[in-house]
C-alpha cells in the first residue's frame, strides 16, 4: 500500500480546524467514560522492573527505525482500509470474552509482514524522521493514518493474546505499540505528536483489559517508566512558532533591512499562496488584489505602531508599504503565538487558566472584520494550541489513572483482597495525582466497589472525564 502524502498545512487544517475526530472523545458519549474493571490482586513483580512497556537497552538494535516504520506501513495490504480495518474496530468494541478468536487470528495472519516490520522498527536505538523543515508548510508528510492502522492491528494482537492467556506475548504487542506511538510522536510537527498520543491511547485501551486478566503481573512500574510526557510537544511548538521564517527567510530580517517593492510584493503573494497549498486555489491576479487590499487597510495603523515603537517617520515612510504591514502583522503573530506557547513550560493544571485567557484574547481580537483583515494571513495560521496541550495532558491522566489501579491491586494483594478505603491508605508505591487538575483523583468505596474518577475540567465537556468502577475478583 502506498501511504498518501499531505502537506503540513493541509494536515494542520484537518487536525486543528476539525480537532481530529480520532483524538476526541466518543462523539456519541455524553457523560464521563465509564469502565468496569474486575481486577485480581497483584503484588509488585520481582524484580520490580521485570515488565516494561518499551524495549530495554539490551533489547535494542543499532539503526534508525523511521524507514522501517515506513516499510511496515507499506506492508499493509491494499484492501486494509476497505475490508480489514472495520472488522478490527468492531472486534475492539466487543467485551474481550466475545472476541471471535479464530477470525481475529486469521486476520492477523494476513498482516504478518506488517507486524514483523513494525516490531523490527520498534527495537531500533533511534528514530529520526529527517524531514525537510526548510520547506515549511509545503513539507510533505507520510499519511499518518497508516501508523494509526498499525496501532489498531497491534491492539488486536494484544487483545487476542490476553484472551488466550498469553500474557508475556500480549506485553510484547503492547511494547511494540507504545514504542510506535512514542516514535511517531518524535516527529517535528504537532500533527505527528498528536497522532503519537492517539496511538498511545489505542494501546491503553488494551492495558485496561490486561490488568483484568487472571494472573496478570502488576504494571505499576511499567506504566511509571513510560516517558513523561509520553509525547513532548515543546519542540513541535517551537517549530510551529518558527515555521514561517523557515519557509520565508525574508521574514528573519523583515524588521532589520529595507525590502524592494518587488521583494515585498513577492513575499505577500507567497504568504497568501499558503492557502493554495491547502487546496484553496486562488489565481494570481485576485491574490495580488487581496494583498493590495490588506496593505491598504492596514498601512495607517501599522505605520503608527512602528513609529510608536521608536522608528523615525522618515525610516518607516522609506519602506515599501507592504513591508511596513508585514512587520506589523508578524509582530502581532509572534505576540499571540508566544502568549500561548509559554504555557507549555508549566504543568497543564497551572497552564489551563492562562491558556484559556490567551485563547479568549485572540478570539476577541478576531471578532471584528477589521481586525481579521489587519491580521490576515498570519493570525489565520495560529493552531489551536489550547486543545493540543489538553490532549497531551489527558493522555498522561490515563496513564496516571492506570497507575492508581495497579497501586490498588498491590494494596489488595497485601490486604487479603480488600480495597483501600482511601488512596492515602496505599503505602506500597506513590499514588500519582491527576495531571489535569494537579490534585488527587477522587476516590471512594460505594456498594463494595472502588470508584476512581477523573472529572472533566473547566472548558471541556463532561465526556472528557472518566469513571473506573473497580471490583476484586475473588480467588482469581
């Protein structure tokens, strides 16, 4: 199968304007995601780091995994999207005891080559995607759908192995899948980071099944050993803030040198052609008119702003009008981008209010047609970074919640199968806090069950929360 390729801007529009359906909660779900977990007590393994969800150093092999991941994507059969993926998705919706094992096994046999390739890729020491960043928004990316498809295949393989009691083999499938997500997330773009998070989420679904399997080892330390954050968005955020001067080098010196009229006109036309790259075709003549209109409307305010910043009227008037407006708009773009970017350097629960305020300020600014014109095209290229940080933190919440479940299993193993009355009663291991709130997870005993919750946070719908209803399998 030949993975489709898209430019960075077109994928930006798909994910950030649509916020990526695969990254969102179930659209049909109204309340918090509720999962019933019937766990078996399980103490810490001996040695405690015996089980891992990533390859250890001794398991790794020299080389770069990126090209091998491409090979794995190519190894998926042409009919995968049409004939296979739907079956896998439907099987993953079933309770694990209802999984049609024979059919699942036959399907996985058809995907043997892809599974071998992705496993080989996952044990390479490095993963460098070596992408041509100098092409900016025009940079072509491989279709990330194929990597997400590989994650679904690995999830099915893990689920089948759990259903058949092959827990070591199930862990191997989970290990490959989590490494795939981590490595995809190492790509330099936010799109790749978000797909990496989505892949990790697919595998966490199977961890929920794993911890309920009879005799399953405790994965507390395996979960704790995953990278934190699993996908680090900071480098991708830095790229997003510099992608324009990377693609248009004149922007790097726009406020330090004087452009010719022709250079300013060409820079404006090239900026506006970004929307052509995304599939919004605009003939050159109307594009020239659009640029002229933006410059004409924006010039008086742009000129006054530059003078107020300390430039002499003579210096500003000597510049082409297009350059004056470009400097003004680029400064505005950097202001709004950095007012959001800075919050990625503090934990999400500390950043949430600041992110919301920065987003509201940008939204308020863009309410008027005049301000939209003053910010065109720069402000139209600002991604929805509030949502990006939330998705990263929501994934970390899932890991932390499962660590809590494993801490509860540890407690039960040492207390005759009893559930802790409070999370604070657990002394075997540290109980993580909720990465979305910075507080302890709400926990209580109700009708013989432990209820572990992650409520939705301000600004997010109720369906973004979760509720684990935990019971102990007696004699399991």
